[in-house]
């Protein structure tokens, strides 16, 4: 199938796909997945590594990724308890498409900037 061919869409499955795309396409989820790609991390390590994320947002992001099967949470009984997060096999399988998407953005940043500037100029005249 050529890239220019129209894509056949099963609209019934869109209801199931859309929330997953929203999860894996979310800025914080992508940054969390890429941070965990280097191996298991504790909550505080993740928070330091992901610039700008709040404690609450990191908690919500990790819960969502864990619920969807991308992240595993391991509690080690100690005082205080040690909690580690790591990618599951499913989460590790996301690294390649996430990296590819990031590379695509890098390759097209100039075109995107040009399109934004043209749009802004056209709408500033309205």
C-alpha cells in the first residue's frame, strides 16, 4: 500500500484505539517511557529526570502506564518501602516508534516552524 493511498478506517475500533493513542502520545507518557528505557528507576529518580513534571502528574502518568501494561511497579518491603518502576515487554516495544516519531519531528522542525509562522501571519491580518 502506497503512503498516498486512503487508509481504510474501522470506526468501531477507533473507540478502543483512541484512548491508547492518547496515553502513549501524551507528552509525560513519552518522556516517562523514554526515561525508563534506560532501566528501572525509583519515583524520585524519574521526577528529577523528567524536567517540569509535578509529583501529581508523574503519579497519574505512572498509574495510567501501569494500568495499560506499559510499566511494572515493584514494591520492596523495607523501611521506608522501596518502589521501582520499569518498562514491561509491551512498554519496551514502544521505544522504537517513540524514537521514530521524535526523529521525524527533528527532521521536519523547520517546515513546521515555517507553516506556523505563515499561519500566524495570515491570521494576524484578520
